[in-house]
């Protein structure tokens, strides 16, 4: 199962996905509009788990923010991949992702 979790409003997320012709590639797209909470709040992560009927241990979170993506996902029990190419140098998260990638293609090498 594939999900997108975005802090963007629903319309912006769908415009981006449509522009990339990826609007039909995900089982669920969760935006601020669904939960009224932004990352690192756990509410949107938990919403996805409930909607997809999954446990955090069964999931892999890929994110480009240590503080907003990786830290809350790890706290909930997700396996995590830090997309370093999107890294914000001013971030101050003291969290160790399970994997670090420098290019999206590197996801193909990760075996869980």
C-alpha cells in the first residue's frame, strides 16, 4: 500500500500529483484538510494507519525532514528513510533514520 502525507492543503497536493501524472498511484493521500494537524503531530500518521488498517511496524516512512517526518514516524514505530536530498540544514532533530538516501532511485536497494 502506498500513501502520501502532506502538510499542504488538499487542492495543492492533488495539483502536484496530477502535474506528475501520479494522482492514481496511491491508496490514500492525506493532507492538512483531513486531520487539521501538521507534522510532526502524530495525528496524520495515525490517520493513515487507521485508514489503511496497518500497524506502524508494517510501514516505511520516507521523508526529507528529520524533525517533521522521521522523528514522529520513528516514535510511532515506523521504519524510516531519510531523503537527504531534501534536507533543511537548519534542522535540529536528534533522530537516527533506519536508512539514508541521496537519490530517490536508492529506494530500490532497500530491503525490509
